[in-house]
C-alpha cells in the first residue's frame, strides 16, 4: 500500500493539513529555495513525486532520483519529461533529470558532485547492513554540501489508533527522537558535518511532548568539497542502471537559441512591417475598398515612398517594390532580440540562412504581398 496514503488513514483524531507527505516535500522545496543547490539527488525517490516538485525550482540544473524498486519509479516517470511548452519557450536554465535503479548501500560515480541529497522516509526501509553502509555512501562518498533525512518519530505513534508496532509493514525500525538524534550526531561527527533537528506534523494541543510526526535532520558539510571527486568519478565502476533521462531544451543549446531567435526576429520584423504599411496606407487616403485596385495603388505608393524613405537613417525600414526592408539594427534594438543574441554580429550569424537577408546582409526582407492579401 502507498505509504503516504496509509499515513493519511492513520490520522484518526489527527488531521494534517496539508497532508504530511506534502509538508515533507514543502520542507525540502523551502530548503532548495533557501540554499539554491544546482545538483540535487533524491534517494529512495519512489514514484518521483518530490522530483516532480523540484523540477520547477529554477536553481536546479541536475536532478537525479535513485530507488531500489525499478517498477515504482517507472509508474509516473513520464511526468518528468519536458512538455510541448518547454520546447516552444525554452528558458536560459538547463535541466537534466535522470533516474537510476540501485541501492543507497552501493557507491556509483553518477552520484558524485551533488550539492544536496534528500532521503525522505527512506532510512527506516533499510536492512541492518544497508543502514550500516548508508552513512559511508552518502556522507563519505557522495559528500554533498547538504543532506536532508526524514524518518518517522515513533513517539508520535501513540496518537495513531491502530498502530501497534510500526506505521508501515516494510519499516525495519522506527526511532524515537533520542535514537535518531544520537545516530545523526554520530554520523555528522564521523564525516565532519553539523546537523540541525526539526520536523513536520505537529501533535494536537496539549500533546506536543511527543514531538513532530516526521522527524528531520538537516546536515551541513563543514569543509568545502575536495576537488578530487572528478578523478574518482572516472576511476570507479558504475553499478546503477539508468532507467530514465530527460534533457530539457535550453537557450544554452545553440539549436534552441537559434529557433527561438529566428521566431522572435520574424515576429518583430512583422510588427515593424505592419506599422510601416499602415503608415503608408494612411498617407494615401485615395485607396478604395477594391482589393485589386488597392494593390496597384499600394505598389505605386510604395514606389513613390522608396524615394521618400530612402535610407536616410541606417535604422529606418523602407519599401521597395514588393519588398519591405527591415534593418537588422532596428530588430536588434528590440529588448527580447537583444537579450537573446547579445551582439549584432551574433544576430547576423544565428539567423543567416534561416531568413531572407538583403545581399549586403544589412536588412531582413519581407514580402508586402501577404499583408495585402490578408487585408
Ligand atoms: N521518498 C519518497 C517519498 O517521500 O514520497 C518515498 C519513500 S518510500 C516510503 C521508501 C522508498 O525507499 C521506496 O520506494 C523503496 O523502494 C526505497 N528503498 C528502500 N530500500 C532502498 C535502498 N536500499 N536503496 C534505494 N532505495 C530504497
């Protein structure tokens, strides 16, 4: 049975609002927003719910999930894939999400270099030998700046009617606050971390002495990470199996930058063209409702206007025959285009071959025709 669901069934006289699992995820999300880690690993990620929440934290660029149960990870992993909107409007941020099948009792180089590691309701599922190995793997080998560990506080169970031993049949143990804190303090001491204790899920008024329903330890590495990890990464054997990988489109990737820029350039040039044509039309009130006549008149207007609008200023758009010329400099002066490419030279380089440019590369060429037909 889903453990988060079962926890809700136990509520009896206690109602957690929001549900306890959501409070745990929110706790992690708040920490992420506070410390802004770029690389986060969630150990014992189960059906990837926390990963799905964290994918929206803009500071995170690498998100990894690990679980010993492959099928549970696969249940909802598709939710971690990019959506059509991510391709339509790529952002500057890059994001890669990877899921691995494996055990926290084993070291794998893919787990090196993380800023934050979360272990939410995981340790109570570990067999004795796995629990023994766990600190060495997480604190000794992975050695992230921050580790978050949550686990049930058994002292709270007296408030759950019907719970005789542990909250879930798969729990190998449940600790009281003293047991968890002594394990955490010893682990922190061994691996040179400090630890702060807190929790989520308040007891009802008058019963606060049992502590939080979920106890949490947040560990902070005292010394900066050694630069040796890259070396050990190469020399170690991989033991985890990758089961999912999603690379989100990002403007850091030239392919997506180019597509976004070309779209932006064309829509900017279209706006400039429309406003220029509107302006010319209003100057020639004699244009009547008849489309064919209007077309002919437009042509003559434009030919006259080419003389008038001859490139006096290098940024002025103009019409010559059926073509509107919009200088790249003008397009570049629009903030969004400017932000995307940075320099005029880069703009030219990125759009060349994707739009029609004048032979000197000075202006973007658009036909007046479509506009007239639309009208
Ligand atoms: N962290 C998730 C959450 O808060 O929603 C789910 C926690 S679930 C209660 C515990 C998860 O730990 C299960 O998905 C289980 O398969 C996983 N697990 C148990 N032993 C493990 C191990 N040795 N290595 C990795 N994952 C393990």
